[in-house]
């Protein structure tokens, strides 16, 4: 259980330190999602809740990853911006 907390902290640190490329940012977000899903699953299993909530969380994670990858493909093909620093939101 403690290893999942360490994984979450290291994922957050890695997300804050390595922010230059979209693909690396998406990979760190997916590792964070997997860690949070494991914590959520252990919580539901420990307190004998229904595991349908875990399935809903997993579906939301899949939607998040597909949206991130589609944004990455759009930015690389149309705008030619593979780096986060060159992307301007304003």
C-alpha cells in the first residue's frame, strides 16, 4: 500500500519536472491514473463496496487517454507543435 503512495508522489514529481514534450506528459498522466486506480481498487475491496465504481473510473481513464492522444496527433500533424513550451493557450 505504501508503494502506491510512493508511486503517486514520484509520478507527480516527474510530471512537474519533465514537462517539455506532450508524449512524456501523457505517459506520466497515465502512470498517475494507474496508481490512483490501484488505490481506488484497494479501497473498494477493503471496505467491501461494489466494484462497479472502479469500472466507471476505468472507463473515464480510457476516455482521458484517448482524448490526450487525439490532441497529440492533432497538434503534431496540423500545427506541428510536439513540444509543450511552444504551445500558447492565449
